C-alpha cells in the first residue's frame, strides 16, 4: 500500500514524540476552545454599559 512522504514523516514524528498530540490539543484548548457565552449575562453587561463621550481628554472651557 502506498504511503506518501508526508504520512511517513508524521508517523515517524509521532513515534519520536508521543506527547506531541497531547500538547497540540492543550494548545488548541488554550487558544480556540472557549466556553459558550451566557446570553443573559452578555445582555446585562451591555445594558449596564455607560456610553463614553467623544474626545474624553478634551476639557470644556
């Protein structure tokens, strides 16, 4: 059965570093897998937000 060079490389890499896949999953969880947004909490946060005036550093006078 034919096996490409890339597949052979990945197999040998996984044999040399068996912890590699676990580290990849850990990195993905850190950067991409987020907890779902609580829509009620998000709505309350948006409603309680105080609008900011433009030019906040400009003084009246």
